[in-house]
């Protein structure tokens, strides 16, 4: 390890120069005028993978931007890691809010600023340099490694699912590794091991068969907007719990260890409330805000409409009322099952004064890679060695569709080894990567590959 660490130390400048080259390519996947730039970027990635010693490098065409594949499969009997990342970036606009040119990597203070510095070019480059450092010093990797770097993540990865389905064998691995997320805070290395799922529903209530004059009819008919509000407000009890029967049946409870770790994160409920401009926070009783957002299912009314919403007044008693309602789900809950429970419950509580239609718009499952799995355990050891600090656990309240797709198609868990920071301005002007995170990230990745290989020995 000493040899690798000193190699990293003495090559820092070159690493940054190479990263600057990569960041200079404006590989904005959403803009047709950048199509050639995106292709150039794929070529750059492919060439670079060859230089660092990866093999079978191939640029796979898709209906959109290409996917770069490479592997190193020489270590018989060792586990295989599939590393996923993306070389495309978000548009740089609005340009005038950038302090330096978005595609000119510029170092200010301890950060390197450029579009893609954190999301995700800087983070994939961390792994490229880790791989190089190992291969240049020891001639072989401690495990088998497959790499796919796609060019359409920022536009929703429209061709990735097909690619994965068609190349199941080629992409087979023991673990998927992604570095495209953030740590909890600066100097707080953390590992995100779970994401929430989602079920999205739409409700339509019909009262009278046409819009009515509220003077002539008001008082004789149940206004569907009122009925809908009554139904929605009954979906939570006074403790903030969701009242749909059996809703919590499959919820995977937090362990003591997880709860204790969340408490250690530098997080202030007071500051959080102030930052959001609310006098008091709201949520399920018995849980902290982090627990509510990360590990408890929730139900939100995302939109509600009906009747007249234009300028001035119109005295209408509307025929219809609508609402969009989504539920964030946690590991072990099934989005299809929850959609059904929701539909049945709403039909049950709808008063006889209205007719109800419930539609399911879309859904996705939550994901969890257990904290005692080889993948997470190796990541924790690697982060502690790379950053020289105790690592804390965190979850994510949103979802990362790719992780769910990988799980569904390849049946493989993902470790999210994020080296970004929450304030890194991903997708916004002045995106940056912290240089300390960049170099500690390289060390962490090196440690990770060794630790994960070792975890299969016992
Ligand atoms: Zn990204």
C-alpha cells in the first residue's frame, strides 16, 4: 500500500491535468448540438481506460449516446465488481452565474470548478486513477473488474435498461459500485446504503354530472372538492401515521445500530426548520427528521385541483375534483401492493355522494444493501482508511432508478461510494469537486478493491 500511496502523491499534478482534459469536453447529453462532443468524450474515456491498463475496451452504440465498456478479468477465483458511472453532463447554463468558464477546470481554494467536476466525471476519474495506481505498481488488480460508463444519465438513461438486459452475462458481478453521490458533509465520510421507493397515484372524484350554479344548487349536493379534501385529510392520523390499513405491514424497521449512527451525523433539526422557513417540523411521531425522510414511508398530496381557478370569481359547484398523491416507500414494501392498498382504501372511504376513479401512474421499489454485507463493510473500512475518519451511515430519501434497475435485471446489490459534497452545485453554476475528497477518494477506491477482494476469502 505504501508504494501505491507514494505513487498517488507523486502523480497528483498529472491526475489533475488529465481530469482537466476530460472536463474540457462539453459532453452535454441533452443538447443535439453537442452530439459530437458527447461522442468525443466516449472516445476519450475508452482511450483512457486502455492507458490505465483496462482490457476489452469497447464503445457500444445505442439509439442515443454510446456506452463505454472495459474489463479486467484475470484474477481467477476472486470476486467481480461492476463499476458504473456516466460521462455526460448537464447543460452549463446560465453561463453568467459561473465565476470561471464551465468547461475550463479552475482551482480556487481547495476546490476544482467545472461542469461535471463532481457529477460525474470527477468521481469516475477517481476510480480510473485508483485502478492505474494499482496496475502500475503491482501489475494486477486484486479482483475482477468490469466498467460501464454511459452517456445518457442526465437525460434519464433511456437506453441503459435495454443494454443491461441484452448483456446480462457480460455485466454479471458480485457487486455494483457507483460513485455519483455525496457524503453527508465535508469531513464527514458517510456511506449511503438505502434508497426509498415510490408509488404515484391519481384520484378523480365526480359529484354531479355537470358543473352547477352554487347559488341554485349549493347546499343540496356534496362538493367533490370538499369530499376529496375530507378523504385526503383522513389519510394521516394525529400522530402523522398513515391510516391506510396494512400500509406498514412490510416495513423493514430501523435497527438500533442504524438509529445510533444517524444520531451521530452533524444535523440540527432547528437549523433544518429555519432553513426551510417553517416554524415547526412535521412528521410521524417517534422518529427524527432524518429517520422520517430516509427510513419511514410517507404519503404526500402533490397536487389538487378542480372547479374554477382563473382570474376573479366564478360561483361554481364543480362536477369533478382531482388529486395526485405519491407515497415514498422503504425497503421490503412493494410499490404494486401499496398501490392496491391505496386504491382499495380510497374506494372504501369515498362517500356515497361521489364516484371515484383511482389510477396508478408509476412506481419503483426501494433498495437496501445491508450494512453487514461484504460490499458495505468493505466500503466502510476503505473510507476510514482513505479519509482517516470514522464513517457514519446514511440513507437517501429519494430513489436512484439505475440502482433499482440493476437489482431487478442483474439481481445484484449496489454500493454507493459517493465522494461529492452536498453543496457541490451539481446541475447548477459553479459545480466543483473538493480536491481533498478527490485525492482521498482515489486512496479509498484502492482500499475498497483490496478490502472487497479480501472479504471473499473467509
Ligand atoms: Zn450523476
